[in-house]
C-alpha cells in the first residue's frame, strides 16, 4: 500500500483547491461514491475539476507526478484573516479552461516522465512495475476520445535522450487511435496503449551512446540495436498477469510481412493484429518526428512512402491507419464536399486539411481545369479509387496531375463565361 505520509511527495488539500495539472491520488471516498472511473489520474479536463470542486471534500495530490498547490490557492480568507481592503488583491483570478494544446502538453509531459521512470528501472535491472502505466493509458484514452491530433502534434518534437520515452507515448497514442478506429473493445484499446508504451523497453539494455547517437550507426552498433526486441521480451515475459499481446508487440514490432524483419523473420499470418498495428505506428512516428539532426517527413509524405514499401506493412491495416488519422497521403485521390475529385498535392497548416488539386466534376462527369483548393473551406468527403473512375487511363492521368503540382504557379480555374 502506498505511504501517503511522505510530505515531499503527497499533499492533502481541499477538493475546491484542485487545479488542472495536478495528479490525483486515490480519492478520499468509497468506490461507490467515487465520481470517476479511474482511481488515480492527471487532472486535465475542466469538467473533471468542476466535478471535484462540487462533490469531493478532500483530495491527495502526488507532487512527483503533477503540479503542486500554488501560493494563491493555498491562501484563503479562512486561513489568513486579511483586512477587507486586501482581499481583492490576494484573491486568485479564475483561470480560464486550458486549451487542448495545453492539456495535451501536460498529459504528454506526465506520460513521458512516467515512462522514463519505468524504463530507468529496467536499465538498472530492477523489476518493472507495469501497473504504474495504467493511469497513463487511461488518461490518453480519455483524451483521444475527442481526437488524437493534438496529442500527436505535441509529441512530434523530440530531442536528446528523451526521444525513446516520448516516442513510446506517441506510439501508444497512435495504437489506441487505430484500435478505436478498428472497433476494438475498451480492454483491447487499453492493451494497445500499454503495448505502445512498452514496445521499446529493450532499448534500456542497449548502450546509451548507441541509442542517443545522432549519426548513422555502424554495422556493429546496428547489430546491437537490433537486439532490443529480444531484450525487451526478456524483461517482460516473466511479469505475472501481463497480457501476452504486449509481450508479442515488444518482440515483433520490427517484423515485416515478407519475412525480412527482425528478430525472428516472421511472415504474413504469423504476425498478430497487434504486431501489424505496432509496426505501422512505430515507423510512422519515427519518420515524422522532428529531431535536431534529421529532416522529418510530413505526415502526407510519410503515408505515401509507407504505402510504397511493398512487403513491409500490412496494406489493409495501413489503410485503416490512414483513416484513423484523418490524413490523406500525397497523391491520394479524394472527393471534396463540392463533388470535385482531386489529388492531395501539399500540406496546409493542419495535416487534416491539405491542399487538393481538383480536376474532375462528379455530377457532370466532366474534367475541370486544375485548381488548387484549400480543404479547410471545401472539406474532404472520402478517398476514391482512381481505377474506378478512370479505368486504364488512371496511372497516366495521375502522373500528369501530380506533375502539374510541381509547377511554381499552378493554373487556376477559369472564370465563368471563359472558353471551355
């Protein structure tokens, strides 16, 4: 049982003093009276804070996992009988609800710190207490129920020796989003998140100089790095009651459909659903991560390149992954709300709303002069199949439209009344 008497770690406060960013230890109430389905969690939702303010008399916060009590919140008129003239001066202003980005950043920082501590235990050869990750998985699940784009955005920037930990949080987020899209149950989504958080734990047995190396690995360094799935398996396989799918992902997330992956060279049907999911999520986050020493691929570029890796990734699972992100790869044929067909040609400020070059009007079944369209104003309805619409002409037409996209001044749609 956790010792709550450590004043350097735990602080008991009134429920009305709860603030976003605090890590709530098990609430001071019975399970039946607990207004939350989690026993411990990072407070990131204004609605949860309001619930605590309204119905929970006291809470205990963990100062090692979240923010503490601010001076303004600690000072109340009951504790300090300040003169009336000074009450307005010391009363804290009501803080506006935090933005999604602020909440995602707080959650990512907390999740990364938790993963870092657990991975650190593995590096020292200590037993790994996997249940410590359960609150993190639950918090990510709650956050991405509203969409994972913000969480992925704040984990895209990675630097230094924190890369492995942030990468694990990002892979967990991607896997849980994909699991939701596939219609898996809540328990399966939780397992997917736990598998993402633990998939790279074997890297703790690789020399830090190799893990953190900015340049290309030597042959010997690469050989050592490629042992991390086996070493991760050794760390996890003996943990009692750990779902075997988590261990499977740890050992096999670098396998490929054609058998050219490692460490066991598995092929096709030998790869479980969770392993196929992890292979895609792991690669996607790695190539889109912003790091000081390499150029990150854009989401559109990454998805287009991954689709071209014949024999590496499960194509059906990759299509599901693309749909779960709501991001179309470069060159994808899409139908817009205006019933125009077009190709994704470049990014905008938001990966979910790329620039599309339209060239065909569906109701009239007629070609259009190519025009670059912002899908923030003309949204994408769905992906389309080029061979369905254009038959054998599609490969040549696709190449022609994509070549136009490379022009510095792309042609515009002609004004009404102009020549057809």
